[in-house]
């Protein structure tokens, strides 16, 4: 599914179009598939993606809150909790 967070294939943080990774906002094996199913993903430059995972996970937690807001506009908090088990708002 296409991202519900962004419309363009550009880095969510910098706007670059080069060397992009897809970041599945809800991480881990079980949640990666659900992120794909619901469009909970953004493009992030490769170096920034690595940096966030290794040194600045707070930015990834902020993305979870953004994703939850978007998800709940399309679905519901009940479905969010059923699928992802944690409230980030």
C-alpha cells in the first residue's frame, strides 16, 4: 500500500530524492507487515535512517505518533490498539 504519511518519494526529513530507504514506522517482524498493509511508512535518506536507528530513536517515536494520528483519521483508535497495542498520542 502507498504511504498515508507522504505523497512523494522524497526524504520525509530533508526532501532529498537520492539514496532513499523505506522506513516502516511500526517496526519488527510482526508490525512491518501491518505497516505495509496500512501505509505506515515514509521515505528517509539511507544515512539518516541509520542514524535514527542507531543514535536518535526519539525521532522514530515521533513518527509513530504522526502515523497514529493519520491512521485514526482513516480508521479508529480501537483498530489502532488492536493492531499495534500501544498509544503514542
